[in-house]
């Protein structure tokens, strides 16, 4: 998922730009110079605040929006150029789910899932068989004859997912699919998406403003701000080593590792006179993430370590920890050297007296 | 009350029902596609053709701004052309239909515009053609609104039908004018009004019942 477009990518954005004519003349640039490729079978998250352009970017994959410059290639075909039947053929290979589900109120669960098959002209015998399978896959067999108004939000999104899978697409687009759901329901819907990704080898491209969604299911992530991708890469790398301030601020909302207020207030950039303590952020990564490294450092160096905040997170199967500690300022360099020799990352946040 | 009068009332009721029913059906046949087109043909919409949309909009507005009684007499030559005669109950169906088409078209347009645009986006993302979106998404989703609109149209046409006496159309309105007013028979007038009230009540009740049955948006309607 880097700038050069590898030929095997499921989705490739090649220097994509999008601008809209502004009221009263001029142009508004929604996206600029976006290059990103999404490998087949991966779950990729695009995270950004509202208005960052992520929704426009997602809609280019199935041609609901057209790029004003650059190319969007899906399954080897240029979506931006496709029109009429060619575009509709691409769309049948790209499923989409929505924040507000967009189910037809006049159709039952079964009929909603059948809609894309009716549209593609599938014979009714096959529709019945396939829809029954899909409804069972998302666990709604019992509710097949119900109308959307009778379902909970999570159930509606399951119908949305079944419907998006009906034409056996290779790519699934998720437009803030869990943003209207409560945290528990969000988890079950994310698990369903993970299962589908694993079982069907489906490529999933999702947009969200919640880092937790990315952490829970995405293997890759791109951070978008003001129409630009400011950072992208493997989710684990982005979480353990965020570079851009936007990424860092998204992360602070999910990792929950921030300094307690009474310390943050006293924090200074330079060591104060007299006895002082240095405040450090340690990011535990890889196999050492679960080692009792601090305890060992404390006994080996004879250092007093004060733990201020911390958490161990999991990204996919890999754990990583985030700890905020303070140590005596005059021996802090020693502590950092010890930690770095054990392949942990440290960052000096400041000093307190 | 004489048996003769009762017969007249029954016949007039039937004539009114006949005129209103036929003109509603014809009005719906014309109004449904026109209303659908109006709802989908503005710039950037499914059937985007802004020019035709404007022209059609002007025609619809023009027809709707002519008072019905004027419309009835103004189109007498056209009525003769279509119905073979310009007088009588059947001939009256022509102006009633001409009034019904733009009225129903606007009601259908409003009902379709009320459909959540997210559903259109979902259907487009499935690779639906504009016609598929109209047939499988917009019209079914707008159906509760369309049914209520048609109910409103029937009630309005019941009112219009009282004016067709001007061109020899019969029915309750005509009976009320000729007997109740011109021959000063207040009991006839009273009965005509009573029957019209009952008809409107029946139409409104049935219309709302059907609209509720086709409306699956509220959970309480399960199995209704």
C-alpha cells in the first residue's frame, strides 16, 4: 500500500484529485494527489475527520463520484472512464454498506437482499437459494420475512452486509458502517466483516472517524486530512509509531494513554533546578511487549520507576503496550539507553520537579 | 319523499362515482409517469433533462391555474374530438381527467421526492439502471405517499364533478343545482350534501387504510 501502483492491487488510486465548482465561481478542492493501493484480501481503513474527503474517496471506487484528475483502477478497470453498462458491471463487483443502512422500507429482509440480484437479472430460483444462504450467513434466518422497521440497528446493518454480498463482489466498501451503532453492536458487526474478509477473501475498504474500528479489523490504514493522505501503512506500524500530528491525535482518543492532569499541568520542557524527574513515553512493540521489562530495568539499574499511565493494546494478533513513566532526571539517559537496547521506543515528554 | 326522487338520487350518485372513478384512473395513468419524470429530471438527477423538466413544469402549472369551471368550457372542442360529444356525463370525464393529470402528477412528484436519497445511492451502487431505480426503489418506497395523494385527488375530483352540469354532465352536483337550488327543493339539496359527505368519508377512510397497509416504515404496522 504505497505510492507505486502494483499490478495485483484490488484498488489503485493514482494521483487522484477531485474538485467541485464553488457557488459563485471558483473551485473547491476536496481531494488532491491521492495515491494509494489496496492489496486483494486486505481490510484497509481510511480514517479522517468529517469533511476530510474520505467519503468522496470511497465513492470513487464504484463511480458514484468521478475523479477530476488521476485514475481509480478497480480490478484492472478504470472506474473514472467507465460509463453506462460498463460502469454498472463494475458496480456489481463492488458491494457497499452505509452508515444509515439504506434499506428499502417497503421490502422485507429477504427482498432487500434479493434486490441487487433482481437488478443483475439473476433467475428467481437462484435468487431464492442465494438469498437464503446470505441471510443465514449474517444470522438473520428467523427474521427473513420481517421489514427493516422491525429490526435493531445491528440487524439492519447485517441485512446491509448480506445485500452488499449478494452479487458476490470482490470488493466491499464500508461507509462509516458502524458509526450509527452502539459499541457492543459495533463489535459484532466488525467481527462479521472480519469473518467475511477471511472466509471469502473479500477486499474491504472502509472509512471511519474511529481509530478503534481501524485497530479492531484493519490491517492497513491511511490517514486523510484536508484532502491529502498524511500517513499510511500497516496498522501496527501506524499505531506504534505515528508520525503525523493528526494520526497522533486520533490515536490518543483510542489508546487512552494520556498523562494524568495533575502531572500534565506541571510538565516543563527543560529540567527544573533541584531534584527532578523525567517523564517518558515507552512504546512496547513486538515480542517484548508483554515482557516484564520495567521490573527488570528497575532491579538491574537500581532505578525508581514511577508508572503514570499505561495500556496494552492488540492489533490483529500482535500486542503493543504504551506506558508513561517518570524516572530521576539525572539517570534518565541510562534508562532510555536500556530500553532502546531492548528494542523499545522512548519519547521524552518533559520534566517535573 | 317520492320513489322518483330516490331513483334520481341513486342515479346521480352512480354518475358521480362513475365520472370520478374513470377520471381518477385516467388521471393516474397520465399523472404517475409525468410526476415520476418531474421528480427525477432536474439537473444531475436520474433522468437529468432540465429543459424538458422546466417545460413540463410550466404546462402542469398552467393547467392547474385555470379554474375548473373555465377549463370545462374552454376545452369543449377538444372534448368533442375525444368523446364524440361535448355534453353529458361521459363527455364530462374529459375535463375532469385533464384537471386530474397535473394534480396527480404534482402529488406523485412530491411523494417520490420524499424518498430518502440514500436509497437511490444504494441502488446506483448495485449497478441499477435509472429505470430499475424508478421501478424497484422509488415507486415502491413512495407508495404510501402516492396512495394518500390519490385519495386527495379523488376528494378534489368529487368537488370538481359538481361543476360539470355546466356542460350537461349529470351527477350529484348537477342534481343539487337543478332541483335543490333552481326548483327550490331544500330536501334534495340536503340529501345531495349528505351523500357527498358520506362519499368523501368513505374515500378518505379507504385511502388511509390502504396507505397504512402499504406503509412498512413504522413497526406497529406488522401484519396489518
